[in-house]
């Protein structure tokens, strides 16, 4: 994949660690908010812990990059207890992974035919995805756009070529998997390492794209 095929925009951002690390994992997140890519980096700017993902994907598919994928920032929020619960030692997965943040509200609540985010704002029904089966307790979610899914596809292929990251699809990525916790090469979701997270969710378009890589 040629980087010139990606609708990429760089922003001024300095809250990351400019040390090169070997990359062997990619984690998919969503923002659980309304901000588009550039604004999301504005929220992260100034965080003393240096919390951010490498890129944010806006609803129109624009990929906003805050720092090079060869560098790193904290994006998983891992503690020793997350590893100990599965009999594994702590490992700084943030250093060896690349984070993709999809701009999306996440789960929604349906009331009398209307759909609301967790902060109470209403979302139009044409932006709602209803899953056949609830995921982590929720059946309604904001849909990922076709443009976002396509941009994620291009990013995965880019980093597969650049870093040799295995983009093969595995069904276990939607829940805690020791493969992710152990630092195994591959593509994972935030849910792969955190039982309290709901990003990303198994949107059929996203799943189909991942299976087709």
C-alpha cells in the first residue's frame, strides 16, 4: 500500500515519545465522542501522561496523524492486574503497537424509536447500526462510515508492508485474548486487552473488511 493512496493530514502535536520501537501489533479504538480527528488531537494535547493514538479517522475518512507510527504514546491504559488476571507478566504493549482511533460515539440507547449517546445527545437514525446480537450489553451503536472502514483498511495494509504486522483476521479479538496480552503479532481491538472497554465493536462492515485483508 502506497501512503499517497491515503487521505492523510498531519497536525502539530508533541505529546508522544519520540523513540523508535519495533512494531508488531495494531489496536483499533473509537473515540466514544463527537470530535473529528483534528479536534481529538487538540483534546489530547497537553496530557502529562502522553495519551494518544498515532492516527484518528474522521467520519469522512480523512486520516489525521499526530505522530509517526514508528514512535509511541499510551493508548491502552494497561495495568499489571490486567496481565496478572491471565497469568502473564506486565508488558508495555503501547511501545510495540500502533493505535488507530475511529471517530465514533460507540454504543447507543434506544428510547421510543430515538437513539441517544451515553451523554444524552440524540443521534439521527441513519447513523445507527443495530447488531443481530448485543455486544458487551449493547445492541445499538453509531455506525462506522464506509469511508472510515476503507481508510482503516488502507492503514492496516500500509503497516503490514512497512512493519510486517500480520493482518490475518481472528475471531478472538472481540474479547480478552492472551495472544494480545502476550504481545503476539497481529491486529486487535481495545477489547482484546481490557474487559471494561467497548471499542471497537463488531460492525458487520468492519468485520467483512478485516476478513478480506
